[in-house]
């Protein structure tokens, strides 16, 4: 084919430096003249670029370069069977030039430039939309998506028009008209696939609340990457986990997604290897992070990026991802929220963005903070916690120390004192790791009989605890150590270290005995499975991977293909305790099955929560310190020294909080059978109000809950852990929506949150802390639920028709009146073993619930804490501070408010009221009936409600009778009860007959308790 053109190209490489393209319509079709500077690309590559636009090269010839130095060349191309209008050809020329200059990667989306007549940046925009929809598991390949769009150019143009109308800060378009036009084209789809694709793309545009597409860089050019902030609930394709917001970043080199479960949320950013479904990966991790973050201010978040180009280093991809996030995040300047320039914000103010290190990004925090500094982002180096100016979690050992608290409690409750007795351990990880290494140095009584990581398998069947501890300590201090560095002379007979690439491993009799197996030789995968199944005291997970699933699950459910070959089922485990220092070591269903079989376990988000809590403290402290630095009241040097000075204090607070949360699970677990109805109702409330999906969270189905009620079983510890965390999340949000965080009675919680050295230096900045309400609300929710257990607040709400804020106000009053912190500490330090001590804590928990309930009933939900404190504190303190032998039994203390109320109305001492109440209860046997009723497990929710109502009646009647006895006591002597009983002996005899009959039957049910209540009412009358 002969190329015939009528024009020449005025090509000047010194002026352009990039290819220049001119299209012409010729007598035989279409042709292009291309001026190329410098070294020419391969002809086949150029032809492929043209073909991406639908231009098939029929002929080519090279023309001499027309520049004086001969550094450029001119080429002519003829195309077969193509005919485009001049405006479209201009778009193609600009797109070709931009692609050749490296401004975008010419791919199959270039077809849309030709078919829809959009420019190359709009083609990149559509590509970004499609790439995101692929991550939502829309179910279509990219080629299929492009084919559908290329055959519907009107839709593509209307889609771009809607995007501009919705989000262009110049507001030149009409969003409603653009959306109506696009809706008509969506409705005109002729196939189901086209309809799904069009609706998904339309929904994407309508879900975007911010974008950097209209922003320009310092040179006035469009940014080479796109970012979109998305209201995830408005997407057409939503999975079981729906974030509050997410940001999608797209470029030729990198893509990433950051998802948040709330407006104030925090979580790590990871370098993912799951290019096809990294959004699915982070949604699962966000869900875990959300429950892990329950005791701290921010809710859960997670981010992941993938590198699309082999020429792009991970750090460069991470940097682009960070810039994409910050581009569309508000800043705070001089106390005011400032939106990003050239950005239309459809979502209001949103300035909280905090990230952290994660898999593959452990050393990137300083990079992130450096970029934040370029943006003058208000959080400074609090943006990415850790780094050179933050807390070193490995040096602090904080994550392992938090997880070890769970291990200690498990053993304590099993009656095993690991502080004095040796115990056997199998571990996942190696001594160079933070969580594994620190964890294996937390006790000198550890007998580590085996461990594995991704490289090696370590076996020491009969270790000397002292010798092996010192060797582990040496390895921990050795940079980048591995199990191969372990001194073989310190390994017991029959042990050793083997590579996971070995063909097979011969097992000594000592190893066979230690692992409880008969095989004399196993391949590495089989040996790891044997380690996981080993009959040891503790399985310590300090590594990466999911190694245990439920028998009812498949390996696909574990979502960790790399460990499919070594994974075992929960029913095969023979360890007594599992400590989850690492994430996702077991599936949630595996934890439940293991716990159901008697194993002692919490959950990863409970065990390793200390790390994220430390980071949250760091961020919140830095916010206050930085505000003081900006105000000129604190020097940067003093800021750095203060941060270091309070590190130990922060660690202590974090570990205390972790211990409280672990204890709360133990207390709820001890009563799990009795609390099943309460937990069932809470699950329903969390689903309806909190928006959780019970199935996704690993909570029992309604059928399973019915089965447990019938069989007399409650929730397992891992299930209780979910309820504990999710109820904290919900209660925090409900408190934030109320005036509780602004109530003066809670104000002290803000300053108490911070270490003393911080409050002494930046008190004004703490008072004005931008997260002050969140800190107060989180503190209340965490303490309240830890002390009364998950479900208690909703139980009170259902019974009395009150709100969470009203419960919080009543709790504030009770806490101050009873000086609960001291009572709780006294119960913690009381006599008894780990098995017995929870009884005194349960008594204190019951005291809280009863006292809060009494206040709410008496005040009809409207409790003014200051007023109640003024009225009751002195009287109740008199009872609490009485010597143990002189005061009423602790079981009577929940009624102290009522005693004080009566003492005030009768003008007598509160001690006298308590004394008579206690003596009367003993004389009538009411305490036995109440205890028996409390021990009874209701078969239905209505049964439980009825039991609570009868319990309240008994309590009220008991107290009313106490008032009657005191009122009839004209002498005020100590014989009031005896005198009253003698005066009413006939009526008392009838009551005693009823009680004796009930006691004689042995079992107390509602009918019998109602009979006792009726008899007591008759006695009172």
C-alpha cells in the first residue's frame, strides 16, 4: 500500500522532546506522520500502540529527520479500514503523544478514545473505575468490560459527563440532568451483563465524594495518579463487610485501597501480593482491626497497595499511595478544618487520617511522615505511628507482653502457676521476630520443644529451661537471626534444626515421644503439622499465616493459600492453651471449636491489641504536644524528651487496659450459661443497630443458639470476645452522639487518659484536644463494659426503655458513690486462686448492675450524677469502710443506695438500716430464694425477664419489710427484728411454711418464687 500525504511535519526535538503526531485523511484512507525525537522505538511497539486505538497499520515508511543535527526521525503510517472524525483523531494524537511521553500506559482502554471520543485522561478515569469495580468482585474480566463500553460510546460519554458534573469544583455541569441522562442509558441496556456493568459504574460515580482528578501539581499539570474517596454504602456491589469510607488510588505503577470502619479510624498499610483481590484482603483485615481497636479511640482501618510495574520499587509505590490518600484528606490549620484545593467535598469535614506499618512496610513510617510534612499535614509525625520519632514496639515488647497476659490468665484459671513451674511450648515464628522473640523471653520457665517459621523447623525435645532461655536471648539480640544460628550444643539429644526445603526429616525417639507420634520420618510439611498437634501446654503464635481451621471449613475459608499444605483442624489440637501474638493464626470458627472442646483461647484481636493501643496513645499524645509546639509553649526538643519520658507509663496503661479486657472475658465466660439469653439479645441488637453481620463475625446462628440453650451451654470465649469488642464500638458511638462526653462529671477522664508528665506540660492543649470527646466516650465504654460485661447495657435498655447515655450517667453516679475503682482493686487483690478470685469480682459486677438498675428505676432514667453523689456518697462510704466483721455481708452492698435513702427518710443511721435488712433476710431465708433464682437458667427470653421482675419484687418487698420493722421499732434497740417477728409470729409462720416447702423441693422455678413473693407481700401487708 502506498502512503500518500499532503503535508509535512515541522518537527523540532529541541522544542518538544516528545513524539508529535499528525493525522490526515488521504485518498486511500487515513495516515499519520509521526516525528520521533532521539532513539526510535521498535516498529512493532509503535504499531501495537496504534492498534490499541483501533488503527491497524497497513504500511510504513521512514522519512529523513528534518532537524539540523539529525537527532530525530519522521515516520509515515497508513491505516487500513479506519475512519475517524477530526476531533477524535486529535484526541488519539494527544493520547499517543502522552503515552509515548510516559504520562499514561496505552492499553485496551485506549479504544475508548476512538470509539467514545473521550480524551486520554478520561480513558484513564474510566480505567480506574473499572479497576475498582473488579476489586468489588463484579465478576467480569477487564477485556469484557472494555468490549461492553467500546460498543456503547454514548454511555461512556454520559458517564464522564456525570463524573465532571458531580465532582468538578468549578461546578460547570448540572449533576441532576447528567444523572438523568445516564440513567436513561442504563435502563436501555439490552442484556443483564450490560445492565450490571452500567449500574455499577453509575453507582461508583455517585458514591465518590472526593477526587484528586481535578487537582494539579506544582507545575500545573494533572497528577499522574488518581484517588477517589468513596461512600462504600452507595456502591452497587456490596459484600458482607461494608466500610464507612474507602479511598482508591490508581496509577499505571500502583493501585491501593484504604478502608475505614468509622470517621476516626486507624490501621496499618500493607504491601499486598494479592493483585486481583487486595480489596477483599483489606476488608477482612479491617473487620479484625475494628474489634481489636474497641478499647481505643479510633475504629478499625486497613490499607493495601499492589505494585503493577516491575520497574517500580515498593517504597515508590507506597509513596504514591500515601500521596493519593493525603490529596483528598482535610487538613487542620490554626484550629480550622481546611479542604484540599481544587476538590469538591461532598462529605463534610474529615481530617483524621492515621496509618501504621504492616506486612512489607515495617520501615516505611518515616517515608510516610516525610510526605505528610510536605503536605503540612496537621498530624505531623503522628500520621504514621512508629518511625524514628515514635515508639519502637519491638524494643518495648509491647505486643508480646499484652498477649502474654492472656497466656498467664489462661494458666491461672487452669490452676497452673507458670511463674514457678516449667511448661512446654510449641511456637510459630523465630527469635528475630518482634512478637515471637519477645514472647519467648517473658518467662524463664518456658520449655520450647519446637518451633517453625517460613525457613526452618526447630526441635528441642527435652530442653533445659535455663540454658534454652539464654540461647533464645542471644538469638534475639542477634540482628536478622534464624533458627540455624541456634547453638546445636544447647539442643537436647535428638533435636536439631532443619530446612523446610528438605526432602524428609528423620525423627529421633525423643522427638517422637515429645510430639506424641509414631512416624520415624516426615517431610517438613508433615512435621509442621505434627508440631501444631503436639501435646504441649502452650501453642504460641508469633508468626504470619493461618494454621488452624475448623473441621467444617475448607482451606479456602482460611484465605491463606501459602499454608494450605500445613494447616490442621481445631479438633486435632492437643495443646492446653493458645496465645495469639500474631494475627489470623486460627480462623474464628477454629477458635470456637477449640474452645468448645475445652481449649483455652481468646482471639487474636484480644491477645495482640496492646500494639495498636500503644500506637493510639502515641498519636494522641503527639497531637497535644504538637499543638503546644505550634503555640510556642513547648520546644521541639522538649517535645521529644517528653515523648520518651512517658514511654514506660504508656506501656503500663496499655497493659492494664489489656488485662482488664481479658478479665472481662473471663468473668463473662464464668457465667456464660446463665448469660446466654442476654448474649442472644445483644447479638440481635448489634446486628440491628450496630450493623454487624453475625455470620461474618463468627457468631452462632439462631439454630445453634437454640441448641446451646437446650443443652445448657453458653458462648465460648472467642464468641464473647466478639461481643465485648463490638458492644464497646457501639456504645462508644452512641455516647458520642449524646451529650455525655461534654458532661462535667466525665471531664476528668480526659486528663486521666494522659500520663502525668504530659498533663503537667500541655494541659491547655489537652483541654482543646480535637479527639477529646472520642477519648472520653471510649474510656467510659471500655470501663463500663469491662466491669458489667457485654449485654448488660442493652439488658437495662430493654428492661427500662432507657438510652445508653442514661446508663452511663447512672454508672458515673454509682462509680463515685461506691468508689468503684477501690472496690474493684480490692476484689482483684483479694485472697483465693485464679479460679476462686473471679467470684468476688462477679459480686462487684453484680453490685454495679444492681445499683445502676435501682437508680434508673427510681429516677425513671433521668439521673443527674452530681445530685446522686451529693445525696448518697457519705452514707454508702460508711458501709463500705466498715471493718469486714462489722459491716453487712458484701452481698448486701448493692442495696446500699436504698439503705441510704431509707436512713435519710427515717432519720436514722445507714448502718442501722443495713443491719436490720441483713438480719431480716437471714431470719426469713430470702437470701436463699434470691440466690437460687439467680442460679437458675431461663429457657426463654420471657422466662429471664420474668425472673428479673420477680427478683426486683423480692428485693423491694424485703426492703419494704425492713422499713416496716424499723418504723415499728419504738425503742431503737438492736432487737427490732426479733421483736417484730414475735409480734407477727402467726403471719411469719405461714411465710416460713411456704419457704420451707420450696426449699424442700430442692429446685426453684418461677412459679415457686412467685409463691414466695406473694407470701412475702402478705407478710408485709
